[in-house]
C-alpha cells in the first residue's frame, strides 16, 4: 500500500502593529454565549494570524515515477509540452457571466471617500449557505454605505438570494428580515444552536451581528458580547468547537480601531503636492481579537 503525504497550506494575515498594550480579558455572558476571551500582543510587534488551514493528501511516487520525474528535470524546457498544447478530453475551461440571467442583481456600494477612510478601501465579502436544507446553497452578499449615508436605499443593503434550484435566484432580503445598510465585511455560516438550520455571523465597522435562522425563511438578531464597539473594524470570523462540548464557539478577528471621533487620516506629500492615502497598518491602533464561548447546553441524551 502506497504511503501518503500531507500538505499544509497557511493563509497568513498581517495585523496592524500594536501601539498600546492590551492585556487579554475575559467577559462573562449569561445569554447564548457565556464568555469572551480577548487576545492581543503585549509588545510592539506584528501580529500574524494563520486564519485558514487546508489539508490534502496524495500518493507517494513509485520508484518508476521517481525515475520519470528525474529524467523530466533533465529535459530542456523547449521540449516540454505547454498546457495549451496538451489535448483535453473536455475542452478548455471557461467561465461565463450569468449573474443577470441568474437573477443575482447586486452591486457593492462601497465608494472611496476623499480622505481615503481605511474601512472604505477593504471591500466586503460574500458567503454561500443552505438556508432551507434543500441542498441548494443560497448566496449572501455583504454591503456597505458611505459614512455620511443614513438613507434606507434598497441598493445599499446587504442582500440574500434564494436558490430556486433552476440556475436562478430570487432576492428575499426584505422577506427574510435582513435589510441592513450598516457596513459589513466578513461572513461565516454555521448551525450554532444545533437546530438543523444554518445561522450567520457578520462582522463589520462598529457592529458585529449574529443572525439566527428561524427555519421558516426568516432570521432574528441575537445579542452577542461586545456586539457594538465604537470605531472597531472587525475583519472576519470563524466557527469551531474549541472545548469539544458539541457546541460551536465563535472567533472574531479585529483589524484596527478607527475613530470614530478621531478617525485616522493619512496623507502623502511629493514635492509641493499633498494627497490623501489609506493609512498603512502600522499607523493604526490595533484591537484585540475576540473568542466567544458557547453556553448552549444539549438536552440530556442528545
């Protein structure tokens, strides 16, 4: 039996340099989640977070294949067939733009400001999840409005598109109770309360939101510890059973503290001209991440 190799791929995120020491703290919560552990560095250093770990396996090469590989390394590059010259039984791989015909009418409203506010530069995410357990994934698109925009413009809201299982989608944002014009950045889906329906966590500027799937096509907002924090920009989030109790816990990464009263604005001068630029991470005040431990208890015998 051939052996196997294990490959590990890390996605690394460089966090802003800590300007003020922030000690880890723990907050007790008596609702759906019981505690928050906040992480930070005590020294002025770069914080590097490995936020994605991918696993893959492949068979070890046989002696014959190892010899073939060795001979291939000695072959002049000109004699090696290029990918375009190798015939494919299924033809070339192609992608087609089908958003309009599929009914996914969405445009991210995230205009840059003249002052190049940092959170306006980073953009927003999307997520796929099965809303109604029919094995057809729905699409959730995060959105953001400009800082001065307080309108309830329909096109400035996050959007949820229901998969009709025919290659088309229907916008059910309003019907699902998800109309939201606050700035959203990251999204993660998981069934945190073990009721069989996927729930959502959204991260963004100043507000992080937990959306409970009611199982009837609608969502309800659930309070989470430190859900609102002035000036905080949370980048992403992830679910995992940290304490092996069968319940999912929540980890939220925070990018930086951006105001709101003293929002960091940066400029660059070349010659006699000065322009606004997006601040480099080492010019920002970092914020500790948050780990939210679930307090949900399974029924006896579950």
